[in-house]
């Protein structure tokens, strides 16, 4: 009897998803996608070169989803399940080189999460309209209660000029009755901007061209050739020209010998110390341009100055990425309490991301995410300047949603209920 019941239960069809359900699941997937994008930003290249920025994410509107369903003859349920860009995100980079590298890094980051990734290159083969970008698509499996969905996600990576064209042309190109003359004008504009991107790419390629070095003689002074040689020996790659010029300028008139710098570049323990200082705040290892800078700092001013520089730069690089991330979260917060309350009750707000934004998210030693309920509510009330009866109503509303969110109340502790029970039991 139990076996029959179990079989019947396993064959039970999963419930149909409403649009509001889909929004809630897509919002949860958004935080996972952001993790991949922030990681790509952090690894995009030297912090002395412009990395890129994240645009505000968006979940496809009900009307857009209905329009896609009509175009492809899908049911509403099929549209939710099969839409490849239910969740859309965008990264805008300085130039073509960064766009391609960002796409590679994002793809790699997603694949390390065992996700299948599809890539469309509209730069090598522009859309007939003139649109240019690289699209990376994947699906995030998200389950909350009995609701589950492989959330279709599309990440668009563009240059500044490609993004400008897309924004300028979007409103007009999406009109069904756009005259052919106007379409041709947009195509011409796209080609002109592509030519400008190509010129910017030539400049970028020139300043990042690898510099070949030549083994210096005994007691030789630092030069472009000797610096390139010892850099290549230390890091197994030739340095870009901008880095060589930048470091030569940093050394300036100091009478620095090649063998002294070479010795530091071969000192693995020194770099371990520097990386440890850097990663006290930054959540990723520094690139080789940083390593070279720390080596020169030690040569010119001593080890402690180099370690201090590593820690300072780690803090600065983290703050830069964190500020970008915070601005993205801030952009998703509803403008007023009424809108916040509505989105809260229909499940379209990511409570954990908001808790992180407000600084009230915790993590148990087992990795379980926790939220300080009272601090969260206080932060929302302060954000919307609520008082009196409105603040009281907001307290009850938010508390109800937090209690049903699946996130435990940290309540001044960093342990979840399971770990607390286990530790008490062990005692």
C-alpha cells in the first residue's frame, strides 16, 4: 500500500507555474548569475584598464512573454518554461577585447557550476538590423517548495558604443511599422560605430601588445628589454607594453639593478604573503600586474611597504566591485513602500540579496544563509521613512514574509537551528 502511494506521488505532475511564480524563481536565479558576472569583472584584467559595468537586470514582463508566446505559438506555460531570456542581464565593457574576454570568463564561470552554456556572437556576425554584442545563455534550475523552473537566462556583453547604438535604436526598431529608410539609417550608424570600435581596438591592442625581452648582462640596469625578460621568466608570459611603460615610470630615476628585481620575482614566499594580504578583503587572487608592482615596491621601499600596498589595493579593488554590485541591488529596490509591499507579497523580491545590501545577512558555519529579522525590518522602515501605524503594519507584513521565506532568523547568533541543536546535543 505504501509502495503504491509512493509510486502515485512520484508520478504526480508538478504544478503549473504562474507568471508571479516565474518572477520569484527568476529573481532567485539572478543572484547566482550576478556571482558569475562579478567574478568576471574581477578577473577581466589589470585594474589600471577600464573593466566594465553591470546594467540593471530585468525579468521579462508579462506582456513581452505573451508577445513571444504568440510569435512562437506557445501556451503561457510553455512561454515560461521555454523562454531563453526570462532573466536578462547586461555587461558593458570599454572595448572589443574586454567584451570577448568577459564572455570567455562568464562562460567558464557558468560551466564550473555544471551549467550548459550557449554563446551567440553578433559581433562577428551582426544581426541584420545592425545589432552587435555577444550573448551568453544558460538555464538555472531553481526550486522553491513545489515550484521549480529551469530559468532561462541571457547575458548580453557589449562595448560602450554597441550599447549606445542599442539604446538609441531600441524604441524605434521595436516598432512594427518602421520605414525601410529609417532601418537603413540605423544600419549605417551601426557600421560607423563598429568602425570606431575597431579604431579603439587597435589602440588597445597596441598598448597591450606583448613585449619581448632579451637576457640582460651582469649588473645591468632596468630597461624595457630587461624588465620584459625577467617578467617572462617569472610569470611564463610576455608583459603587455602598457605595463612595462607603467613600471618603468614607477621606477623612474631609481638606480635599480635587474638582478635585484629578478631575485624578488623568483621569491614565491614573498608573493604568498602579498596574496594573503590582498585577499584579506578581495575575494580573488591578484593578477600578474599587481605582483610586479609589489615586487618593485619591495625593491624601492622594503617588504612592509609592499605588504601594506597589497592590502590597500585588495581593499580598493573589492570596494570598486562591491560598489558596482551595490548599485545593481539598489536599482532593484522599489521606489516607495507601497510598491515594496506589493512586490514583497507576490514574492518578486530577493530577500537574501536585500539583506546583504542592508548588511543584515549572516552565514552559519555550515554555510546556511541567515537573516537578522529585526535588523532587516528596521532597515526597510528607515529606508522608506516609515513611522506610526504605517511602520507597525510594515513590521507585521515584513515579518510574515520573512517567516515564510525559508531563511532562518539569525537572532543575534551565527548558527542555524540545526547547528545549534547539534552543538547543544554535543554539550
